[in-house]
C-alpha cells in the first residue's frame, strides 16, 4: 500500500492556532483507508523541524505532503519550488542564509501540481500552483524534504501546500483577512490523496 507522510506546523507569531494543523485534524476525522497515512506536527523552529523531518523520512514513505499556513492567501497554493534560502518570518533579504551550504540552489517538485490544481478547482476549491514557498520555514521543509530524500536515496516524492487561514482564526482580527473553511482545505487534501493511491 502507498505510504504518505503528512506534516503540519504548530502556531506561530500572533496566531493561536495554525490552519495546517486544523486541516490535518479535520482530515483524521474521516481518515481514508488508503493510502496509509502518518501525521506529524512540527515546531516552528528551523533546527528542530529539520531534525524531526530527517527522522521521519527514514521510514522511506512513497510521498511526503507538507502543509503550512499562508495568512494572506485566499487560495490553496501548491508550491513548485523550494529555495536554498532561509530566515525569519520578517527577515530582510540580506539576512537570508543558505539552508545547505553544499546544496543546490533549489528543488522543483516532481509531482503533478498543475493537474492537482485543476482537480481542486473543478471540485469548487480555489487552488493554484505557486512558484516558490517563500523564505521561511515552509520553504525550508520543502527544500529539506527533497534534499534529504536525494541524499539518503529515498523513494519519497515531496510537495508543499500553503493553506489559507480557517474562518475561526479571523474572527478576532481587526483587519479583513481572506480565509477558507478548514473542512474545504481537508477536502482538498483528500482529493490529492486520491491521486496517490
């Protein structure tokens, strides 16, 4: 049976929850019987997240689907490229540093992200392919997932999905922020998992 690692993040910055973890919790309420899914919650800390990811990838999953929160996004973004750059959430460009000194400049996901985006839109879920995952921890996890898989000769293929805020996260906000019900994000993830069986 196909095996899939799905990761999400703890809350960070001013957020008390993280839409990626809310989505993963929603998914587990109706966990599909196939593929075989392993879920993980990662800290919002570069070194700790890298160590947990390296440990998890040792299981040599067929796929690793990483989830993160994109507070300003109104669509599910399927990230195509992980860059060899990392820094804090609000770090200026000059403070960004390579994630791996001897690593390539970037990795591109080998998964059919365009097809997935079309499938989600046909199901009424806003989605698009995004060219890179920024320069914070979300990008780092996508980059390291590919880098570690290649370095360790694993079969694991990786993707990263940036999810909008859940509606519950916007209720106390003073500014208008885009959101998507977590149930919709979980449905999107289920539709992608159908493609991995």
